[in-house]
């Protein structure tokens, strides 16, 4: 397992990201994929067909998040847990 840290625009965005990628009680994930990347904003599509944007601090964090979420949606990576501290979201993956 490894921990990946993402610097978001602010605490609210970090909390939103940690919540969107959290593992549900039954062990499932709601992430269906990434629908768009606009500047520093990553638009995440959930399995209920809703979309949610997360604003990252810079392009580097944006690209890193996009790659992780695409790997998760494709089944190449699995999120174990997520949390946040201030503007930083931490995601633990297998």
C-alpha cells in the first residue's frame, strides 16, 4: 500500500475529494471515472451518474489525481482509505 498526497485549492476541496473517493461500508467505490479536466479542476463522475468537480492547487496535482482516478475506474488500482488535513487530501491505494 502507498499513500498519495494531493494538494487541493483549499480545505473544502480536500474534504470533498476525500469524501468522493471514500470506500463505502460494503467495500465498494462510487467512482465511475473522470469526465473532464479543465485547468486545475477535475470533474469526477460517480456511478449514480452525478458529476462533482474538485479544484486542485496546480497542474501537477491535477494530473496526478486524474491518473489515479482513471486507474481506479479501470480496476488497475484500489483505494483503501482517504482522509484530509487542511488543504491536503491523502489517499491510500493498493
